[in-house]
C-alpha cells in the first residue's frame, strides 16, 4: 500500500492545485452566464456568477485533499480491486454529500437572509453530481500518479537487480582467473623444485605477493599504472621460469598511465603470449607490451615474436582470453574491442581497445554498478 502522497511536500503541488481550481471557478462562472443568456433567463451581475462558482468549486477544492488521501490509502489495484472500488464508491458518495452540506453552509454565510434548507436543496439538485464526479476525477489523477511511481520503482528495482547481476558476473569472471593462473604457476614451481629448490622457493614467494595484491583489491577497474605493476610481478615469476630465453619489453605512454583499465586485463594476455610462444618451443621468445592513447580510446597491445598459435583458437578454448572478452562485454558493452591477429611468418598480437577515461572518472561508474 502506498501511503506517500504529495501533501507532504506542499510547494510541489499547491501552486498547480490552486491554479487549476481557479481556472475551474472562472470557467464555470462564464458558462453559467452564457447558459442563462442563451436560455433567456434573468442574467445576474458578473460578480454574482463568480461568487456562486467560487462557493461551489472552492468547497470541492478544500475537500480535494481528502480524496487524495483516500486514493493514497487504498489505490485500486490487484489483488483487492473489487473491494477497493466499493470503498471508493461509498467514499465518493460521502464526499459529494459533504460537499453539498459545506457548500450550503458557506452559501448561508455569504448570502444574507438565505435559509440553510433552501441552499442545501439547491446544492443537492444542481451540484450534487459535481462532488461525485470531482471525487472520481481526483481519484484518477492520484491513481495515475500511483501507477507512474510504481512503474518507476519497478524499473529502478529491475535496473538495480540487473546491475547487481552484472557485478556478480564480473566478480565471478575475475575470480575465475585466479585458480587458472595459480595452477599454471604452481605447475611451473613444481618443475623447478626438482632442479632448483631455491628458485622454486623464490617463485612461490613472488606468487604469494602477487596473489595478495590481487585479493586485497576487489575493484573492477584500476589505473594502468597499477595494472603494469601487477604484470611486472607476474613477469618476474615467468623470468625465473624461462631465464634468458624470455625477453620482455614494456612501453607505456606517460599520458596513458592514469587511465582506467579492468583489473587483471593484461596478465591473461601476457600469459597467453608466453604459453603459445616460448611455452611451446625450445628457443627464445620476445614479448612486447604497448599501451597508448588513440583519440578517445586507450589501446593495449601484447605481442610475441615466435607464437605458434592459431588466431582463431584462444577465444574459443583459452580461459584467459575468453574470460577477458566476457569481462569487457560486461564492463563496456560494445564500447570495447579485443582481437587476436597472427603475424607472418610467426608470432601473434592481441589488441584491446577501451573507452578512454581516468580512474577518477571510472569511480562513479563503478559506484553505479554496485548500487
């Protein structure tokens, strides 16, 4: 039940309410005058028509908030539609009777020598139906307002649920990367244990540091500067694994460092470049990371020189890249793009294009998704 009505905020409705009733008073005064002229009846002075119209309609205007209160108390809607309709039918009769009684009392006060009984009879015969119709008109206005508010509330609720669902999907996608990355790194550490125990221990310590950094920050977007710091932790682990065989170059434009990127966006791309490059052959490999602004977009590129990957495969089968594409869809819709291109004769480059915004500009969007 919706008991909130605009009466709690008079400035929002009082001026419009009074203006409408003033228009009604003047309109019916003019109509009364024209009706008497056309019917050949005695024509009063203009102020008399205005006075009687004021008595009739001001009475209804003063009682109008009662109709609004009744409509707010019992809106006609399922599952009690019939019962509430009956309630308003009785209420409209009571409203009309109250209007004619109050109108007759006011008429006695403004008309010297007028009898209450005569005025009451006149109001019942001439204006009784006006109170009844006015109640239902006010009820319909309040019903329309109620339905509009309910529609807005449902739309807001649906939007909030959709936002919460999207946020949950993003969190699931982000968390999915942790065990995937953890498994690959632990597998590499296990391989080192048999050959270099000290190196394996150092790798596990770096892994712990990296996981702590991931788990301590649950934001969906971070600055590119912070993302590159996390990637460097990951690359430190991979350098221990592949030693001199792996060469990495990171190039980031200064003006791009404060731009917002999805957290953990580069790590799966770098992991994919290593896995399908040096991870599949015995020779050396070079991984290059470039980050730069291009118009209203932020571009991220991760390439390797000796990849043996088929450009059509990773998005369909690799957890990291397919997960990244899903996260981009959730965060930016169609405003972000990701693609993988094979280079001839060997190598591949993964390109990500994001809407350009700073981490400060991304914060309100993140708050909206969490609302």
